[in-house]
């Protein structure tokens, strides 16, 4: 993301900011995203300055933590090829797994409560899980039925960008 504006743009468009489990990684991603909006090109020093200016450098492990990230930056062969796509897929997949686990834990807790209506609870949680998985939506505000009844343009706009129309229909 630091070495290539094209890769940075793709990563920013595909990875939601809350996809990172490790807070330091989220902070660095947010800083890179914000720099991308204000600086046409940037480097390690601008990223460090941004973290210092926002008081977040220590939250990412100080200069040592940032240097560790910088020393891990892959070679141009990797970021020009498809290696960055592998990492984006990995971040998104782990984010989806955590969301699924959270939804399942909430469902299990509610199913243990005899006061909760079984069918409605099951329907609600399964709907949320399907929406998050199929549409890659992290915050569910509508039911599955409401999403299905959306106009096709809205459904396509929420669909994961890496799939083709055929894979969306499958």
C-alpha cells in the first residue's frame, strides 16, 4: 500500500477499516487511508509524521513497531503481482470469520434463554449471517428479506467487487 498508489487504492476500496483485529494494524491502515486522500504520493516519513501528529505512534509500537512493518514491505515483484490480493483476501476472510463467530455466539446465548422466541430468533440471526457473508456488509440494518427485495442495482453495488456477474448469480 505504501509503495503503489494503485494497490493502495484497491486495498482501501476492498478492506473495511474495522476488518483488522490487531488495533495497531487498524491504526496504520487508517493513517494510510487518510494520507491517500490528502497526499498524492507518500512514504514512510509521511506515515510516521501522520502517526506522530495524531498521537498514535506509540499505539503502533512506536518507531520500532513502525520500522518492523516497513521492513516487512514486500518486494516490487510481490506488490505488482497478485500477492497483495492474497493478503486482502486473508484480511477480509478473517474479518468475516470473526463476524460469523460473533453472530453464532449471540445466537447460542439467545437459544439458551427460554424466554426468547425460537423461530424469530433463528430467522433473525440466520438472515444477518447470510447478509454479512453474501454482501460483505459489516453492519446489518435491514433484514435478509428487505435486502433481497432491494432493486437489483443496489444488490449489485453491495456485492463483493472481485466476483463476476455469473459468480454473483450462483
